[in-house]
């Protein structure tokens, strides 16, 4: 009414989801009367559904059943005539909340895309000469702008190639190795996205935030979603129990700006990697999602991927389609190289996964990709050149995923009588139980605690200069974090000496004609990995069956490094293994890790 009386419009556009209630409130009865009374043209578009009954309390299930078709009613107030209408719509309940929920859902569905073009940029970040040196805010901004200049080129190029969204790396704007004091000039106050803010249009609304302004303008001017990692600062009262002594929280933060430049997501990293003393973890894990016309997105950072919250919760509880993953990942073979583990997580969780890593080969930082649940769409791993890399590929907006019972097959068969003597080997400081693959083909079983791993395989040839082994690990990892693992792995040993099985190897010469690996896992969270020589993935060369077997579809296209089922038992993360020397052992290992920075995952 205000629009008509005060602004004197001639026509009203009226999309709605109307529940017909006779005798007075059916759509074709009430809307012409409203137009006649107000003296305007009324263009009313309704949702068409004849079968849905809003009688249940579970709205998300109801929404999945709604079929959205726009049916039109054009009423001319001057001629008192209905120019066109169609009505075949019945409901048994009228609820205002239902109107709002279905209306929003239908608008999104009508405009939704079945596929979208994703981009990730592996950025060769410019690092400060000395990150521990204190600089002025002006010096910090000038330094950050040099990195953003490079990101701008990637964002513009991605947009010109039709990308809907681009992800840039963790620490990609200012680098790493800061102290709490030296990082401070690089931080900005990032508001809650609920404030409905486009920094490019109103840069000073929340103080001086030049980095957010520039990122917003890059998104707006290129009509692309931009995902970036920056630092957030929040003041607190030093008298509060959790407030740091300097009176502020500092967060490792991901931000997302939509194609209009609006801030639509802010995520504070929960699981800080050791050495990230410059940042605080939020009091509770943040489950950050946002909706687009090409699916529902969730976001987390680097080391978060190894823990339940927020990573698993975003998929299992909030049902996101795609994960956005800025990272500063240092590759750890044989099981935790970036392209290997991130693609496995996408397959195991049944989601798209956009991983953007830093590019710094001297710190073993490389490995970015666009991963779907069925196979990697595009990836990049390069330890030789210093340049960054833009990756672009098309993904399904709503990927499908099959349910897997990871222990079904392995629990149904008897252990293979291998006859080979078991031996111990160390993989990333965890003690595995191994058996050597002594023949060109065979069936093997190896067990540790509750986990038994079964392997059937055939090599193309049995080389005398290479040794492969089947290994099992069922225990609590306690090095750079505490997380419980169940792992079945076929891997190449460093040398023909069995004591080297489990060490870091990135080249091989032996191809496999076939393999099938399974295990008696006590978890539904298992991530299947197949890695070839030179740290290359094997798209479309393997599959996971519904009974939990990871098997080859064809002979491997390259020599094999590892075939692995990497299981996480989240509920056991805080359990003690009963060893009185666990804490001492963990501290000793951490010293080994921290000092040379050799076996880190995320910065």
C-alpha cells in the first residue's frame, strides 16, 4: 500500500507462494480485488503444486518435495479484466513461516544452475623479509597490496573464463611465521555478514578496512564470488576469563564476497596448527554456510580437515554441496600430500572440494585442486617451478553420493593365509604392522588391534629393486595433533630394506594390473587414496564399492606409490592409549617436528 500511495506506481510485481483458503482468500479471487481497490496493475506469480500438504514439522524434508512452477495472473485495474491465469493449487494448512520458506526456496530453485565453473589459484605468496619485525599499518597494507595485485590477475582471468567462484590460499595475502605482535598491523575488523555490507560501496561503514574494500571491489567488478584468507581482530575486556592479556582476539579468517561485492561469509579457523601462536581459536567451532544459485557452500581452513568440527558437521548436519578450502599445506608422504588427501576427503564425504594451496616448493607447499565425489576434475602439483597456477573446471552444483559400508566386505571374509612374517614400520611417527608383498600377484591380510586389512593385487612385473608392503594402523596419532586413525595401506618402501617401509617416497617404477583393498573399519569416515609416481592422482582409474572395497578399474596409468584407506575415528580423539610415556613421547616428537619444520601439514 505504501508503494502505491506514496510512490504512485502504475504496476506491482508480486511473486508469491499463496495457500488458497476458500471462501475469501483464494489467489484468483483476492488478488484481482486488491488490484481493483488500489487502482494498479498487479502481476502475481504463484507457485504451482497440487499435491503437497504442509502437515509435518520437518520443513527441510518438505522443501525437497516442492515442485516450483511459475503460473501467472495478469489483472488490469482499468478494464477490470483478468488477462491470463491458471489455478490448480490446493493446500490444507496456511502458515506464514511456510510462505516465507517456500518462497525463498522456489526463487532459488527457479534460478538455480545444474553446473557451475569453479576456480582455485595456487599462489606463490610474497613473504616478508622478516615476519617478526614490527611494521606500521601503512607498511603492512603496502605489502599486502603486492600480493593482492597478483590475486587480482588470477581473479580477473578466472572471471573472463566464466568462473562463478574463485578460492585463494590461506596466508595468501601476508604470508606466515608472524608473532602475535608482528601480525597485528595486518589485521582488520571483519564484521558479521548479517550486517548486509558491500565494502566496495560503503568502505568506511565499519572503520578503515582497505583489504576488505579491495576484495569486495574485485568480486563486484568481475561478477565473481571471491574467497580469501585474512586476519580478523576483536577487542575484549582483559578481565574476561578467556580474553588474552593484550585485550584482543586475533583470528585466522576466511571471507567470502559474492558477485555483487557483498560480504556473505566469515569463518574463524578452529583447529590452529602448532606454530600459529599469533591467532586465537574461537570459543566454539563456527559452522559457516551460504547459499547460491549453484549450490550450498561450507568453508573451513587447512588443519580443520582432520577433525570432526567444523568439517564433517558441515556435510553431515548442514548438507553443503561444496567445501571451500583455503590452505597452507606442506606435503607429507605417503598419506598426507595435498592432492592425495583432499581428493580423498571429497570422495569419502561425497562433496565437491575446492582446495587452494600456497606455492612454495622450498617448504613443500604445492597441491591445489577442484575435486568431485567421483573423481578429481583438475589438480596441480609442482615442486619444480616458482610460479603460481590458476585451475578452472566445471562441477555439478548438487553432486550425488552413494552410501558405503566400509567394513561390510572385509568383515565377511576370512583372513588370507599369507605365510609372510609381519614386521613393524613407521609412517609419520606412527608404528604400522606390515607384511611384504613377495609375489607378482597374491592375497594378503595384516591386522593391528581391531583393524584387519585385506589386499588382492597383481603387479605388471615384480622388480628386484622395489619393495611393496601392506600395512595396518589402529591408534592415536599424537604428533602435531591428537587424532585417532585406522589406516589400511599398500605402499612402496623407500628401499629394499624393510625398515624403510613407511618413509617418504615420491617416485616408483612398478605398475599394477589390479588391486582391491578393504578393512574392518570401526568408522564410517574413510577416505580412499590412490597416488601414482611423481605425486600424481589417478582419475577414473579406481572406484569404491558399496561394501567398502577400493578397487582398480583398469591397470594403473603410472607406477604406484600407494593405495590407502585412511579412516578417522573422531570419537576416540580424546581417549588415552594407556601408555604412561605418551606425553613424553609426544613432546619429543613435536620438538623433532618443530625445529627442522620437516613433517608439518599446515602452517
